[in-house]
């Protein structure tokens, strides 16, 4: 399962009500795709002294064979052809079809269900997790890392960082339990700071929310 799929399962709890507004989900999913490409070495940040790319700007590693997963291929092409060179600015132009593409994958895998109906004649539409096993497995890994201090594999560490970046660490992790929010957020924050795609996602969402608050 890709990071983008894992993150989307966290955003959609069992009852199918998303923890983020649609535009924030778009940025979050794009950030997860970027993080997956960073873990595989397909994208990286420029370093001081490089002549081909400025420090802190995103670049594609052309020495590696392209990924085979269609979503990652699309993500790599988007980054390679983007006119925006900082990771956060790339994420700020994420489109809704990213979210739709990942949802479609989860529906095809019979993990997520597109449920439509009506209440008092008013159409309703929501997404429901119908196969809870993948979500339970990834949440168990997050429990071990964020609550028990277990050593995180790169994917779980990045997912924890993305939860912090999107601001949903506590609602995802509490699941009806009493949890101490502050240490939980601090643990997730540490993973966010270790992952430049997660940090870029945090910055992109801050810009998005500031623009929404100002009416821009």
C-alpha cells in the first residue's frame, strides 16, 4: 500500500467522514506521493554547492529507472514538469484528481466504498471503510511508534510526520481512547521534522488555510 493510500485511510475514519476539507486532502495526498518518491530516491532536495539545482529546491533523480506504479509515475512527471521549484509550492497547486485517483484505487481494492443515499429526499454521499484490516494494521504500527516508542520503519515514520503536517494526529490516534495530546503531537512533530516532504506539506497547508481565512 502506498503512503497516499495509508494517509487517505487515516483521513477517512470508519464512519467515512473526512477529518480534512477537500482542498486539504488534495495537498495531503500530493505530499504523500512526494514522500513516497523521496523514500525511493526518485526526488530529492538540492544541496549547497550544487550547480544544477539550488539548495532546498526539489529535483528529479534521472539516474534511477522511473517507478512502475501509475500514481508514482504521474507524481514524478508532475514534479519534473512543474514550474514551481520549492516542495511546498509544488504541493500548493495539487488538484482534486489526486484525491480521486487514490480513492478509486481503494474502492477497486474493496477497502473503501462510495456510498450514496438520501435523507428526507436530500441526496447523501460519503465514503466508508469496508475492509478495516489495512487501516487497523497501519494504526497498530503508529500506536507502537507514537505511544510505545518503537523504532519506526521509513514508511511509518513518514506517515507519522504527515499526520502531524495535516493536523490530524490526535483524532486519528485516539479512536475513542483517552490520550495525552501534547506528548503525542511532539512525537509526531519529530517525525515531521525528519521528512522534508512532510514539512513541505505542513507549509503548503498553512498557506492554504491562511488564504482561506483572508478570503483569498
